């Protein structure tokens, strides 16, 4: 199941063409087409993946005819996020080896559409651990918002913005 979920993430966030499907402008894929194109995938398995994914990566449309990834895309889609005022502080977890670069350049979206931020330090640490020894940055998101930066919140609680300049960051764990 975990490998199917990872493959689904690859398809719905980065490379729908590898199974011969297209995402619409909002990132939606037709469930029936996805099931036809992905070996050993059926509606029950898809429903189980969506329901049990601890990061709540995926959403169905109300009629369950469409599915999409909630965020994390490297392909241009508009997942219809409303601009919101963020909390005063957010967090970003990464690997310690990226600390010096982030300290000088800020947080860049790299190949994704947005920089991903967490509302709590525990989630940021979990994200950072996936990449090695974790390094956590505190993001002064309230100041950024006042200064005109836009923030969005995905349906699974991940905060998104296009860039976090270094002046809004403070490293709180890991070496500098």
C-alpha cells in the first residue's frame, strides 16, 4: 500500500504522463482513468490510501469522480487555495546540510510551486528527519504577511508561500 501511495504522489504531483493521464488546471485527475492506467489499483484501494494517508496528501471531489494531490506539485496547477493571514510564527524542517544555504538565500521553492511550512515544530522536525539530521527554522510569517507576502493553507494544514527571505528566518536546531 505504501509503495502505491508513493507512486500516486509521483503521478498526481509531478509526472502524470508516466501513466498516460492528464491533470486539469486545478490538479484533478479522473479516478476511472487513473484506475485503468495504474496496475493493481482499484477504487477501494484508492479510497483506503486517501483515508489512511497520515499527511492527508490527497482529496477526492465531492462525487469521488476526481482525485488530486493537495499540494507539493512541481507542475503548474492551481489547487484553488485561498489567501490567508498566517499565524505569527511558522516552521520549516529540512536537513542540516542545507542550513548554511537557507541561512544565506532564504527558503526557495526549488522545483515545487511553493515553500512548505508547518504550524508546529514537531511536524517540521518530522519533515526534516526524512532528509537526514533535522534542522528547524522558525519563520516570522506574521512579519512577512505585514510586509506583503502571500500565504495559503492547503486542505491538509500545510502553509504555503512562494519564498521566505533569510531576514525572516531563525535557525532553532542543528548546526550553523
